[in-house]
C-alpha cells in the first residue's frame, strides 16, 4: 500500500494514511482514459441546434407564378429554401450525442485517473476544511498555502460553505465523492482529497 502524508490547511503534516493499491496503484492506459473522457464530453453536449425546414415554415402552398413563359427561373411555393424566409434545406435537428461505456471500464478509468495523480505527485490529502462562513478570500488563502492554483477538491458529502466559497474561482472546483469523475480529475492540475472522502471513494468500487 502507498503511504501518503495527511496535511492540515496550513500544509503541515498531521498524520499518515494508507491508500489501497487496487485503486491508487493500477496500470494507466491512455486509450481507456481517452474513451471515458470522450464519453463524458459527448454526454454534456446539448444537441439543441435546430432550424425550420420547408415543412415547418408558415406560408402558402401556391406556386408563385407559372412554370414557363415568364423568362424567370421556375419557382415553387414561397417556402422554398432559395427564397428569403423559406425553409432551410439541410440544417441541423435536435440530437442526443450521449452514449455509454461499459461500467467496468468507467470504474477502471477512474482508478487510472487517481493513480496518475498519485504517480505525478499531484495528489494531496487534507484532514479537513471547515469554514465558518462562505468566504472566497479564505479559500484563496488556503490554496496559496498549499502552493497550487488549479485544483479539484473532493469532499465526503455536502460542504456548503466550501462549495459557495470556491464557485467564483475559475480554476478551483469542489466535488462530492459521489460525483468524482475522470474528466474533472484530469482537467485540473492538482487533486485534493479530504481525508473522510477516501473511504467514500473506496466504497464506490465495492458496489
């Protein structure tokens, strides 16, 4: 088992913790990480792009003028795509881009992401972060003391003051352990786990 120091918010060591090899010491495969991240990003696409086609435009079905003898290009009704205000010929329709990767592969990718942070020494474990009130300045001070600026903080459960304090910081994100995912781990340079969240993360892999 890997042994990692547990620090307080001042960056000082307070204890040690054993990390399970089954989660924090697996072989990292970039193709698996890429596949799961691509799935997550595809699922986040809104897919709401839409246009009005010829049948959706309101207008008369009457032929604008006779087919021959006018010297003009032949025309159908006023809803033709060539005319201003007509329908769009090959425009987009609403579409769901989401797809699923097998559950076992998603769990494996999450382990790989956690392992990669440990191997690259970008994983920090903090005993607790208890804020008396929601203050963005206080979170900035804590992050500066931990010598980072682009970080994902994982909590065991709801920590309202911490979540409210960090939401205005563009490079800082607070996630609960049940929402931990591959994309957010890899997106942020550093990963901070609050000590109670580790058991919750381990519990996810026992299901």
